[in-house]
């Protein structure tokens, strides 16, 4: 929840399990804190105070530092009634993402440490070894060829070039970030969908969230218009609020649910087909939920595959860096040996 509670996923999962055992929400929160978070008494009192004052669980979790995408799921659960299931699902999702982050850190830690070591070696070469080569060349009366002089110049200017490159990235990133935050939520999402390699994952994420929450809301007895109205009321996910408002306008002029979806490029092509198929069979809530599970599985598989790609790419870069250092030492030696021969 706050910095003191690192395992947010476990907290939500245990809370959902207690609700499924028949505990009330207040009893479940008290029990979770007694059993696992005894040093978080202040946070427990704050959450219970929220509930006693009439606030919703989603608002209490938001004030406690829970991610907004989780709070939005809890908000919808307060409407469709599947609170225990939603809490468990959200907890499992956060735990899975935590494992992904840990796996990524393991993949990146060794290459990053190695890169720092190699950078230190390169600085030593520039400040100690290369000046010795200059002295040696002068004493032998040898003049390096143009290729070797260019190589030395590149190594000599590498720190400056690195600073310039990082400064360029910083300025460009700051400009893009500023322009990004000046747009509406929908325009922001459209920008993210233009990012190479990542657009597919964003589209799957948006589709999974929308199809899952719509399936629960429709399954609780709401009409499509009522379900979209609930999505439009929440403030945790401004993107879906904007989408829902636009879709409601489309429905008011006589368009169907599937036709209103067609105007958005945020979702996978499969979602439109699932909606049309579900509408024909009268099984729209069920098929939306099944498709949301498919999107989750695809996201998990894609994330694991991405991790398997990142490490070889990083090591390939490190290998190239090592070759640069090797040649920076050996090429001048070969040049001297040839001149002496």
C-alpha cells in the first residue's frame, strides 16, 4: 500500500480470499493486518476510517497508494458485485508483474555492472595507455596511419560524444514527455500505439481491461448503455472514461455496440469479431470474459519472450564494446611491430 507494504499483490489476494470465506470487508481488512502487516497499524486505521465514513474500498485503496489500474478494477467490482474474485485476480496480476520486474532486473544487472567496469577500463586506456603509445611513437619516429589516428581520436572524444548523446536524449525525451502530457487520454494512448515493438502489448492491455470489466458489468444484469455509463463515471482510468463517453454518443444515434467499437484503434481486431459473435449468440458477457483471459495469456507469453530477447541484445552490445577495447590495445602494438620490422 504505502512504502512499508511492498507486496501489494499478496495483500489484495489475501483480502479477496477472506471475502470469499464469508468475512465482511471490515473484518477481512482487520484480519489481514493482524496476520501479516502488524507494523502498519496506522494504515489499517486509515483504511477502516475511510470505510466507516462511507468511502468506497477503491477510494481507500487509492489513498493507500494502490496503483490506479487496480483501483479501477475494484471500482467496477463495487458495481457488478464480484469483489472477492476481482481482488484475487488483481493481486495475482500484481504478483506476476513483480516477478517480471525481478526477472528483468536479473537479466540486466550483470550486463550493467560489466558495462560500468568496461567504461572504467576505457577511461584508464585513454588516460594512461594511449599517452604511452604517443611517447613510444615519438621515440621511434613512427607516424600512425590515418585509420589508426581516427581510431585514437574516436576513443579520445568518446566521453564528450557520450555526454552529447545523453544530452540529446534528455532534451528529446523531455520535449516528447511535455507534449505527451498536454494531450487528452485518448491522444496519449494513440501516441503509445505508434511505438514500435510495444504497440501490440499496449493494444492487448487496453483490450483485456475493457473486455473484462464490460463482461462483469453486463453479466451483473446491466445493459450495454448502463455498463458504459458506469465506465464513464469512474475517474481512475481517464482513457476508458473518454472512450465510454464517445461510445455512448454513438449508441444514442442508433449505432450498435460493435459499430461504436470500430472507431477506436486501441483494441485488437479480434475484439470486434468477439463482440459481433457474442451479440449473435446472445453470449456477449461470457465471450468478452473468455477473450480477456486470452489477452492476458498472450501478454504473459509476450512478456517472457521479450525478456529472452533483451538479454542477447545487451550481451551483443557488451561484446562489441569489449572488441573495441581489445582493438584499442592490440592495433597500435601491431602497427609498432610492423614499423620496426
